[in-house]
């Protein structure tokens, strides 16, 4: 049995136009969609094959102190949402949405770390329920098409952010790394290296989490980003293992990233990153 504590297990796009966003990501990433709305709550699940991978919902009109701009929120699994939420407050973080149940099936909260990067906490109330869309008993295949293959935190202070998250989730240092984005601290959860933490540059206005979606051909995906009204922020940039990464915004302004193979025919390529360790 896999220990799910500290693993990213779900991702939700909060946006101003659900239909447009669902159409955009379906074309760019190749996701299918499934309506999972409940009374008073519109909710569309993205799927890769038979697997549920993430979801999109409307940005609430009032979300407390949360940033009201569209964006992706990653959900980290924990043993007890209430305990972890309280611990975040004690460590200097904030609570945007206090712990609450969804249909007596799961429990979540939306929080921010001490540098105000937003994420969510998650737990199943009935972990043996076979109908749950997220299987916490199996490791996530970080390279599977349509999955999130990498997680990056752009923090105000990388060292302080690492101290916060390692205490909160028990993440382990995977290695130190220097690549095109600058120095980072790679981290692992459940034995998997799943991301890196950076000190953000002055051009990045606020700390945030960035999620990389696996696509087949990065060139095709980037053409679809542009055709769908999105924008390229950075890249494509080559990373070890033959993959290329690109950072983008969708038409509503949410930031996301893609990782995939390049066909070497569409872009004048950026210089390869000097790192030999980073592996989205």
C-alpha cells in the first residue's frame, strides 16, 4: 500500500469561463471531459483515458483573502485535513477556505504557505470507497500522458519555503539543482522525486505553484496553445531525458506548463539547460 501523505493527488482550475477553459485544455493536453456538477456547484472533470486527472470550476465571487485571478490549485493528500490546516496556521501560513466536507465523501481546505503561495489539502472520508475518482493506494505515473509530471514552487525565499514544507508534509530533499530557472531544491514524496522549489525572480509578482502537464509532442501542443488564445511565457527549453518544457497562460490568464517531446521542426530552439538532474 502506498503512503499518500504529502503527495499531490488532484488539481483544480479556478477560472472565469468554465466552458472556454474546458475546450482549451481538451485541445492542448488531449483531455476528455465529464460533468460532475452538483446542485449549486458546477464542476467538470478532465480525464486521460479512463483516469480522472483534474477538474475545472468557476472562480468563486468571494474567496476570502484568495487571489481572485484564474489559476490552478494542487491538492496535497494528508492524514487529517483539520490537523494539517491548524499546523499551517501555526507555521505562519493562512487559511482561505476552512476544512469542509464534499458530499460526506472527502474533506478539503484551501490554504497558503507562509509566503502566500496557495494550495489545497485533501483527504478521503471513506478511503476504501471503490467509486472514488482518485486512487490513493497506487503511485502516480508522473510520465503518463495527461498527468501532471512535475511541480514547481516559485517562492520568495527558497530555503524558508523548504523548511516550511518539509516540516508540514515530511518531504525529503532529492538533490540540489541548477538549471535555466536558477538554483532549486528538488524534493520527493512517497519515494518519488516530484518537483523543485525556486526563489522567484523580481519579474514574478507573487509566489505560486506551477504544474507541468505531460503531452506527446511539445510543438503540436504549443501551436494549440496559440491557436486557442493562450500565450507562451517561456520556452520551449530542453531538459534532460529528451523532453522540452514550456510555460504558458491560458486565455483566461491562468499559468500552466507543458512537458513533452520535440519534433525539432517548429521552433528556433532555446539553449539546453545545463542541469543533468531535473527530470520532469
